[in-house]
């Protein structure tokens, strides 16, 4: 350090202090003056050098980190000093920043040393603070099975096949352009987190559930360190499935208006996801988002496999409802039903997300007979609770709003079309043209409205020996008629 700061004392504070009783020698020694702070910084830097010589690299990093914190204390006192001129304050700030940069360089050199020794995680996480984020393979048995997550069957099969191929045949997967970064997007409450856990259980891989709160910090440079530490922890405990929930909060579109800290976090995250920072061997990254259009294009391109997780169909809603009401593990008389039509319930709850169905509707309805019985008698007697009826569902459905509006669903459809995805899970909608009513057509042959089909249309064939295929396109639907097969 080129010169020691000697800040002036505010005179108003000096006058006030004369009215107060004189401080004891011990009390005066506890006051951190700029002179004492700079002395403590020198001592921490000296201890760090000694620890480094003794190959105690973790302790050396901690000592240098303490010294950096003391510089922040000096800067706070610098701003509170009212006697210093702007020029003097600027000189001190420049000096402190140079000294902090030197300490940062020393920390990076020690970190490089640790990486060389193969102990990457210790460079940022000596206290092992990222350990709670991981669920190891011996504990993932508590996760749901893939078949237990109802809905999106085509998407589940396709994504799981890609994951298993990358896991068992990484070279072939790489040659085919199937990487280890996957993205699930869709409306909230459709089971993306459950699917991530189910994939980890199916493949037998350690699972890390990472949220933006685990990464972002108000302290300067701390967010980037957290990010590096999380990836280092994943590599140390490989094979690992890293699940980033609401990934758009970390990988949103970059703009010229955002702060420098946000840009640094996104740049560091992009480097880690791309594998530039360190080879992510046996580390699989799965992100989920409700707002895929908010992702930065550079991040989107790193996810070679992107899958839409949509709302459950009426049939799938009926299955969810039945499972929750007719659970064989329930004790006798816990849940009683009367004349429930699960197919009709599925139609009544069409357009609701799975989480809304299970938590906001069915779960609440299961408790209605119990609450009524307690309110009536003051005690709970399961043998006297009434059964759940269709009327309970109709009333509850009217009271429960949908989590996703029609306008939002349209936005998902438009996004998928723009990304070149076939909307109906890569399968054309097959209908019988003899039983179709067109709601309006354009001169280009695209149907602007919807098609109304009669019962059994999906299984019917027209006179040409084939069925029309309807593909969703931007602005409507396109018909592709199969070619006539020649008779041999």
C-alpha cells in the first residue's frame, strides 16, 4: 500500500463527544479507525501468505477475503468523512481499488492452484454450503416415477430417450447433435419440477435443485462465485443432474440497460452451460421456464433439446382426480365418493393446470366432508362423514380461476411455431374430411378457424384410402392430403 489513509474527524462529532463521559482505554482500543483497519489488512495479507506457504490454501483464501471486506469498511468511512475534499476522496478510492484488485489476483492464483490439484469445489465453497442443494442417488428413491407424472407422454418419452442416450453413449449422442443441456417450457403448474426429479430417478443420477436465490447475491462478485461453486460441486459429485427452476431469472435476454453485475452473472452462466469454463463431463443440465421467450437467444441455442410441457387433457385430469380420491393407501372411510363421473370431471376441469387440479380443487374437496362433520359435531368420526359428489366439484370449479389464460396459451403456441416446433407433439392431427365443418378458409388453403369433428372421426377413413393431416401453422391450420397409393 502506497500510503496510509488518515481521515479527518467531523468537528461536529468532536464537540458532541466532549459532553459525553470520557471513554476508557479499552473502549478506545475497540474503535476501528482507518489506521487500525489498514493495519488489520496488512496482518490478514501476511497471514494469507504464511498459510499459502504452508499449503493451507483454503485458509489463505479466507484471510484474503477478510482483507477485501476490511477495504469495504475503509470505503464506508471514506464516504462518511465530511472534511475530505472530493479530490482527496477520489485519490483514496483509486488507491483502495488498486489494492483490492491485487488481493483478487492473489485469490485467483490460489484458486488456479486448487483446480490443478483437482479440488475445484474448495476454491469457492470451503464451508460446503452447496451440499443441501443435492439429493444423492441413495435418496432419489423418494422421487416420483416417470409414469406417476401424468400427462405429456410423448414429451416424456422423447426427452428421457435423449437423456439416456447421452448417458450411455455420449460419443454417439454428440455426433448426432444431442447434447447434455435440456429445456422444458410451458404454463406454470404442469409438473416440470416433478418431471425433472422423475428423470433423475429413472437414470439413477444425483439431483441438484437450483433456484435463482441460490445464485444471486447483493455482494459484489458473490453471484459469480456462487455460480462457479455450484457447477464445481456438481462436477465433484458427478454424475449429476442440475435442475435450474425458472432459468429465465438467470438467463434472461441481455440489454444495454442492465447493471454490470447482471451482465457478469449471465456471462459466467453462459460459460458454465457451454462447458467453456470447465468440461461438464457426466453433468446434465435441465432448465425449466414459464417464459421461454424471455430467455436470451445465446442461452436458448445451448439447449439442444427443448420440450413443451403442456396442460393435461380432460382424460388425464380424470385420471389425476381418480388417483387422489381412490388411493388404496387411505384408511377406511377417509375419502368417500358417490356417483362421480371422472370423464365428465375431466371435461369440467379442461384448461386447468395439473397443480391447480390437485392442490386447489381436489385437495380442497377432500377436506370438505371432514370440516363439515367437525363443525356439526365438534369431533371427527370418519364413519359419519358424507361422500363427495359431483355438486362439490361443480361449485369448487366455479370458484377456482385458471392459472393460464387463453391469451397466454396462444403466446405459447406462437412461440413454438416460431421455433419451428410441430405443435401437436410432432404428430399431425388426423381427421376424416367427410365429417369436418370448416369455419373459414383463406385463398391459400389454410383454415383460419377451428375444425369441428364428429364422434369417431379419428378412426374413420375417407374414400381416397387415407386421412387428411392438419398441421398447426402461424395464423391458422394447414391441410396436407395424403397421396393416392397406386395399386400394384
